[in-house]
C-alpha cells in the first residue's frame, strides 16, 4: 500500500462488476435467508463448494487448449493445471457427486447458493458476477422428484410475498418434444434442425402462430429486416408441431394425440400426468403450476421434465412498454450429470433461481414509500470530554436490541444532524450540558421532523413548537426511543 | 457436458480448496448471521463488493508486470487489463471509498463478509479460499472509533456463546511502539531494524524475556539449531524495550515512563487512555479487554491503536500439547487507506474476523453429543400408486414448519430405513395398506430406536416391544411428530 507518489491508479470497479450497498445488500440477505428456510423445510441439505475448480473437472472446454477461456474466467496454477471460476453451481455438483458417489445417501438432495462468474461481454443489467440458488435431487428417476421442485419453487415465491397470480410455474417435457419431432418425421440425428425447431417453439409466446410457422418453414424476416433461416419443414410436419404448440393441458388428450405412437413421447406424457396428480394432491392448481408446450429451456442439456417459474405482473421495460416481468427460475431433469466424469448415467433433476433477477422482480413489486428511516439511532457528541456518557447511551440502546451508533467524527452539532440525516437515522439522541445536569436526554424524531417540516409553513412556528422532539429522564431513554420507533413503524 | 468417450477427467477438488458439507455449512451460516446482527446493532451498514477487481486498484503489485501473481490469483481481461481475485476485504473498501468519497456519509461505517483468495502454497488447515468478516470506520480519527471495534469484537464473541474468560481482546498502539523505539535511539529511517525489533516483541509470549533479549541483541539459535540474526542493539537500548514489553497496564504509568518525551509515544499512550475510559464506561473490564505491549499485528500497515481477539481456552495441538486456541480476529488503525488511490490521508480503523478459524474455535468448545439426528423427517413410500398421499404427509409437516421429505428413490422398505439413518432423520413416517385402511400412520422415533437398540439385549425382545414406534390417527400426524421431536430436543 505504498508507491503513492510515482503512480496513482484510478479507483474504479472492474468492467461488468458492481457494488451492492446497504439497502440492496440487506434485501439480498433476507431473500437468501427466506429461500434457505424453505429449502431446508423440504429436506434439502446445504453444500458449499469452492469458487475455483480445475477447468477440466468443470467441463465445458478441452483441457489441452492453450487458453480455455470461452465464457469462463480461467488461469493456470503454479503446477500448470488450469483453474477456473465456477460458471454455475451444477458443474461443481457433478464434480462433488462423482468424487463422493459411494458415500452419499441416494437420492442425494442438496441446495447451494453463491456467486458464479461469466467471462462474457457485460451490458445494461448484465453482470459478470451474479448469484444463483440451486436445489437438486441426484439419484432419483421418479417424476415425484421433478414435481417436488416445481412445488418448492411455488412455495419459495409465496414465502417471499408473491401471491397467487403474481407468479406461475410452467412445466413441459423434453421427451414430449422429442416425441412430437419423431412423429413429425424429423430425423433424430439432425441436431441442427432439432435446435432450429426448439428455438422456434420457444418463441411462440413472443411471435405467435404466424411467426413460429415461418420459423418452422423457410424462415422469418423480423421488424429490423433481419432474416432468420427456418427449419425448412414440409407443411404437414409444421402442422404436427403447431398442433402441439397450441395444445392445452386439458386431460393431456391433445398431448397424447400429438405424440401418437412415439415411445419416448408417450413416456414423457405419462411422467407429466404423474406430476399433475402430485400437484393436485399437494393442492397446487393450474393457477400456480401449469403445463405449457411452449417451455423449452437450455437447448442441449435436459432429458425429461423441464420447468420455469415466472413473475407474471407487468413492469415497464426500457422502451416504456408494459411487459410481463418474466422468468426468475428454471430447471429440469438432466440424467447425464456425472456421465462425463464417472461414465455412468445417474438420474438427476434440479432447479436454479436467478437471485438477482428475482430481487429485481421483488423490488419492482414494492410500492415506493418515500424516504425510509432505516438507519441506526445516532447519539450526538456535544462535549468530547463526556464521550463515555454518550457511549453508554449507545451501548444501552444496543443492549435493548436497538441499532445505535455514537457519532465518531469531529464536527459540530449542525454537521452531526446532517450526518444523522444521511444515515437515515430514525432518532437522534442529544444530551447537552443542561440536560446532563437535569438528568435528561432529548430525543429527536427525524421521520416526524421531516414530515412536519413539509407541513409547517413558517420556520418560526417550527422552532417554537419543536413538535418532533421530546425530553425524557435519562432512565427513560430506551422506552422513549422505542416509542418513537414504534410510531415510525406504522 | 458431452465428450464422455474420448477423455474422462478425474473428479477432484482443486489443490488447496475444500467442500463444506451440511453440518459445517449450517454452522457457518448461523455464525455469519449472528455476527451480522451484532454489527447491525452497532450501526454498521452492509456493503458487498465483487470478487474480481482491477489488479492495480487492489494494490500490492505493480500493474506493468507481465504476470503480477505473487500471492494473488490474477488474469488478463479481454482488453489486456489485469484482473485479480480479492485477497482481503480492505483493498476493495479502499477502492470503494476512493471512488465514492464525496457522496459517502463521514464517518463511513461498513461491514462486509465474504470469501477471499490467496494464491499461496496450501498446507494442513491452510486453504486458498477462506471467509473474512470485517467492520471498518472510515473518516474518524477518534480513539472512540477504535474502542468501539474492541467492544464490538467482545460482544460478537459473547453473542456466539463465549463466556467471560473464554476470550480476551488485547490492545496496543503502534504509536507507543514507535515512541519506545525513538527513546531507545533506533533511527526511524532504519526500517529493517524496526521490523526485526517488532518481530522480536511479537514473540514475547512464546519466547519469554530471554528469547526476546537475544533477538534484540546479536540473535538467537532455536531448538532446531537455526540461527535468527538479531537487531544488534546496545544493552541500554535493549533494556528500554524490555521495560516496555514487561510494562503492565497499571495506570499507564509504566507506559508513560518508557515513551518518555517522545511526542508520538505520548500521543499513543493518551489514545490508549481514552480508549480505556470508554471500555470502563461501557462496563468492559480487564477480564474482557486488556492493554498488552506484546501485540504488534501486521508489520508495515498500522498507524495507531492495534487490537486482537483471542480465544483463551486450551485445545490440543497436532503434537498432542495443550495450547491456548489463540487469535480469531485482529485489526487496528491504518490512516493510509486511500492514500495510494486518492492522494489524501483519510483516518480509518477496522477489525477483521477470520471466520473459518473462529468456527474451528467454536466447534472445539462444543461437547460431542454422539449421533445427532438433525436430518429431515423422512416419509417412506411403500406403495408407489399412493405417492400423492405420501406427498400430502410431507407437505402437511412442512406447512407446520417441520423439515420433511418424501423418499424419492425406488428401493424397498429396508433400504428406505437405511436411507433415513444416513440422512440422520429423527422420525420416519410409515403408512402401509393396513394403516391406510384404518386411517392411521406409524411414526418411528429413530433417535430413541438407536438408543434402545444399544440397551435391549435380545433382538427378539426388541421386535416384540417396538418401544420406539407409535401408531397415531392420520389427523394426529403433526402433533405426533412434534411430540417425538420435542423428546429428542431434550
């Protein structure tokens, strides 16, 4: 920390990163605590893995590349092995399960929350570090495991204050999609065409029937004139897929129709039906969990049921349009979790909440209530030689569970009051020589003061009345502060 | 996640990192929550900074080096700027304060907890990722700010269950040390000698008077025969320093004597006296906070009061010796916080808790209570076609605030009971066809069962009695489970 003279680097955040200050940090901590309580109640166990893993154990890139940096922050260790920052919480879970497979209870049910890092181009609202909150059940092939995660998502959102109608959990099955494609005569080996079709289905919400029809056919020109090449399917193939995309969940008859004789498709529908029965048994109707043929999720990853939780209330986007807030969590079954590391297929299903996005959703739901006085009580220091007395006041408030601080600067009364404002203190505690002699303290209600100063017209009237400040005996300090805080809490 | 055939990387933790499983993860979360509550009560605000910063803004190494990797994980960004993982929480605070200096309330009081990374050689119990919990007051030169951090440390340890006598907070002043050296006639410009002397004082606890005397003189040969070169002071210089090292806090007279006419030394003693008055006013006697001339802390960093919190109870070390657990937190005043970035001296003081070390200390204080049944209640699945009923049971328990899970595997009753044991479930809920017909459920008290199976001699006797299992009406499920849990909690 020396070298000050010759070179002064600029104090600046790294590109694509951000600081989180008090209000947001508290909201984040509270939300994580609330999620944790719900996940614990469902019997998931916490696990913490390190931020840094061997790049080859994390997967996603070849270990023999010189700089395997695509989308991931990576760097060579002293011994020339490549290290990488985790880019999600699933790859570390795969490493953990593969490493401890024999010792783990099966099914193994764990939750984990933490930062993940992406070495990607940042943009507005797109950061290179963000928080995920995952729950996974490893070693169970039962649709009950998938159903449970959907219920978990619904309960988590409700625990965070979302009401019925504020959110929806949508469910589909990759097997059903495969069955539909099989019946439409799309060759299973034609991966490129599969992806184009899945992408088209994924856009049904946004583009509607006409748009999807074009994307399944020759292609589509968007508003800006850009042309997206289509899947080049025949009309009867397109019809089969459109029949599926427009199927509702009514008794699953329509779903069974479109998958026809496809074995994988029928198995997919049967799993969804089993999940439906469990939703019903748990009291989760279609106002909270719905089957939706438009849900696709990640393109090359999932192998069975897939699900997504979205906040459904309207927010205003950058262009001033009112849009649905949208997805805050997603997941599904991915039976290849440890295949790459262990060479065996272990059934697994999981859900991941995008915590930062969820927080944005929760925040947009809260009404703006003007200035919030959420700071600590500030004890002013009027006579430096009586610092001990002032500190006792702070200490006494803390012992009563009240957030309190002693003013630690060296400025006068006026600056101290400004400081209290900046700290959004609800109360300032003042004890000058007179009050000390009489064994009293003055308590200033800063919330009331702010409100009244808007109402009272003349400064004179204000000074005379001082309605927002009371003088109490020193022994009544805690009771007096509590009374003011209770007033503000209303 | 494909490429499975051609190459299978070993699933292994990166060198120097570790996983934290359920029990430890919960203890960590609880401890962090408890610390947070205390820091909030003292009026500190949470701040979260990113894990990644620009290497030059973090400091500690030159930005124009090709690979500025000493002790820090660093890597080049796309635009060739060097990024680094934070190695503590103070350097990011300095960057934050310098960046937002004008907008911050002054003093600025923040706390932050989070992982930090050191690119160092790992060893037993030495990891390359660990958690720190810091509180700092920036912009206050008052000894009240330093005193408050010492009180905060004491209150935090007590909130975590440490009693008086389990811990001690020790306080010294870098200014006093400088004053003593000045009076001993050690040239202030002789940095090397300063360091040798401070290191010697730091070892007083371990080496005693004789060892320190040698280190202040020609040098000292340790038990292994290694020779440490000394500070090569004259006998009267050595005596002056020994007078200080053996000074007690009695009225600070001894301290004042050794600093004599040194201005910096006298100012240091005056600050400690002011802190002592505040400790007294807050009711913290020398059984909790002590002045100790042996405390040195970090060698080139601090500029005023320094402090350290240690757990004082005995633990057994690797060699089987009984030793004091030792330091879990440390800090002090460092008025050069933003000098390097902003070119101005801003007074600052802070304390950092080594959370992993603290957790080890708390754990060693807890008595081993045999097997802990801290898992969720496990609802067995005896008839797959009644999955919905079993799920309702789990759901009902969760709604009552009881951690519960449905068995999600595909194995039979015996394997399910084994699973419940492995999950350390306190209760297994069983409902076979008979019980279902009668509208009943069986609750198995697994804690009691484990205890009894150790007591009852014949397996036959055990089977007949089944004292650890009760049958209750389906409507009495929650009450029945609660009763068993309450029994276990005793």
